[in-house]
């Protein structure tokens, strides 16, 4: 991702909650989304010695989210956003 994204949103009891990616890994099979564009994400575990850190990546990439490496300069909601 363009920026280090260490937080995301997960849906618990019908409400979206901002959590760290590390905490989202612990939640098991819950709905997850990008906290900016509400698009689908994949959680990445930390590498050896924590490098790279746990983070989220857009799947599919979205050029309208400043948190992704596809960003083209204009923020928009993901066309495949998760409600």
C-alpha cells in the first residue's frame, strides 16, 4: 500500500468498528473493509521480526483510495464497497 495501513474496520453485531490489523486477525471469519473507501481488503500478517508490519491491502486494487498504492489523486468510494 502507498501508506502504512495498520487499521481497518470489522463488522461486529451489525456495527463497523475500527481495529488494528493485528486485532482483526484475531477476530477470525468476520467481514472486513478499508476504513477510507470501504472496499474489500486482505489482511497481511507481519514478516520476520515484524518487518513488514501487519497491514491491509486492497483486493481488488482501488485507484480512488489514498491508503492504497493504486491511488491516482482523487478520493472516491470503492466501486465494490462493503456496507
